[in-house]
C-alpha cells in the first residue's frame, strides 16, 4: 500500500483537503509555539471578558446587554472629535469603535497592560453611560485597598 493511501485512511477528515497525496499543513508557528494573536483578537477578548465581569456584577441591569465592535464610527463630519463608543439605550446596546480606542488614546506608557486598561476603561464608561451610573460605581470593591 502506498504511503499516501495509508495517510488518507489514517486521517479521513484530511482526505478532502489532501493535495498531491499530501495531508494539510501545520500552522506556521509549528507545534511548539503558540498561535499568532492579532491586535483585533486581543481587543475582542478584552471587551468580552470585561463585559462578562460587568454582567456578573449587575445581572438585572445588564441582562440584555449587547456589545458590538466596529472599526470606525459613522458620525457626520460636523461633530468635533472622534467617538470611542456609541450607546443605544432602547436596544441595550453598546458599539465600541476599535481603531479610535487603539490608535487615538494617549497612553503614558505604550505596553500591553496599559492598552488593555484603556480598552477596559472604555467598556466601563460606555456601560456606565448605558445604565446611568458612574464608571467607578460599576465595580466599587475592585478599586478599594484591603
């Protein structure tokens, strides 16, 4: 039995993608390195984890919360400044604008931790605006020193 035929039988799911008798290729990072993550992946993960944290703290107020991420705002040119988020009270929806948050925020230190804090603060401020609370009221015990 030929090698290619043995591999096709051993890995039936790869049969459809097999080309010239070879199986599909491995990721570019190889088996020993972590997969590559993009800024967009990190942004989305930060937004999701922060939203889950807030929903755990405010289950009744945020039961129908929906957070979407858009690249840029669709605001008219007459508005001064660039919006970081939009709140739609009727739909209980927050739309975060990724590019202005990532590129127009003034960080005193440009590293992963400070960029994550900036994203989290935008989520806190947008959700606070949605439910009519100050961002510091959303998680008061988080910022108290014990």
